[in-house]
């Protein structure tokens, strides 16, 4: 897999992660067009991106994330779980093919969430990326 495909997959799955929240509860979704490369444990690289979700009102995320966990765990090759951050705010954690990872974390005000996406691990050739963002 090449870097553009890994980026596209990560961005597409991030939008699917956002979809665990029912659409009527979402005000806006903003996906950053560029991300960065992070090392994978196998020596490859993740394309790492970011998506912000604003809600129409504060969100009781636990039941929403629990429903998302049930739905994603029915998909072959994926594992989802509900986790909690150090401040006890809920986090939706999704792992998938190629060591990909997607994390939806609530803001403390419960009015928005952030999705951090890490693509399947890929090999990036020297010179393929110029600068800190892609």
C-alpha cells in the first residue's frame, strides 16, 4: 500500500468512527486535510490525522460509544472498546487491519470530540514526503 491510499483509508475510517454518534446530535465535522507520519512498532509508518466533531448539545458519550463498540466488534478484522482517559472522560478506541488505530476522545466540556487516526502501517520511501505534513 502506498502513502496516498493509507491516508485515504485513515480519513475514511475516521468519518466512519464519527458516525457512531447519531447524525442529529452532530453540528459540524472538520477533518484536517494534512497529517504527519509516525513510526509503527514494526518499523513502518502510520499516516496520522485529526478530525474534530462539534455536537449540537453536550453528549452523554458512554451509551453512544458502547453502541459503537457493539457495532464495530461485529466487523471482521476490527476490535473496538470503551476506555477512559486520565480525567475519566470516555474514549472510543478502535484497532484494525495493519495496526491501524482510531481514538475518539471527548472534550472536557462534552460539547465536542476529537478523532485521532493512525493509518495501517506502510513503508514510506526516502523522499516520498517533503516537510513535516502530508
